[in-house]
C-alpha cells in the first residue's frame, strides 16, 4: 500500500520535472479531436490523489497539449495520437533522476473525459477530467 502511494507521489513529481526535448509534436488534426480541445482539470485517483491540468488546443489546425503539474510547471506534450475514440498524450519525465515515459489516455464520457495515466508501464492510475471554468 505504501509503495503505491510513493509511486503516485512520484507520478505527481514527474509532471513537475519533465525532460522536454523540443517543440510539442502534434500528429492529430484538430478537426478530428474537437471533443478534447479545452482546458481540463484531471483528477487522478488512488492512494495519493492529485489533480493536474491538461490544456489541449488547436495549434494551426493540429492538436497541441500542455500538462501542468501540481506545482505549476508546464510540460509540452511530445507526442499526440488518436486511437479509436481516445486521444493519447505522451511525454517523458524525470523521476528520481531516471527518464520515464508518461502516457495519458483520454476518452469522451459525456461532458467529461475518462482518463488513464500510465507511468512507464509500471502502473496505471485512473482519473476523470472536467473542463475548467
């Protein structure tokens, strides 16, 4: 139980300490992702719940996204793809000095989004994203 809480805390830290290697990549036309384009609060569930911000925008006709961690550091998303009805945001973060891939999968769920955050394939944390007011 304690290790799950630690991993969740590391995940929150991961959103704060990204390894950005360049401009955010947008591979999805904005027209194909209209339901996702908004500013979202993503509430992650688990032993150590946390809320991060996911801002998905239309950047010259392509989807772009920025993840803001609990302490306010903005991380451009490196890769954005669409799989069926899901939008998948991928970026790399540093966790205790180690590079770790982070993947957030978002699925429309009424006015909200169901979310799943995968931390380096080691654990998946469910969540719900609601539009910011």
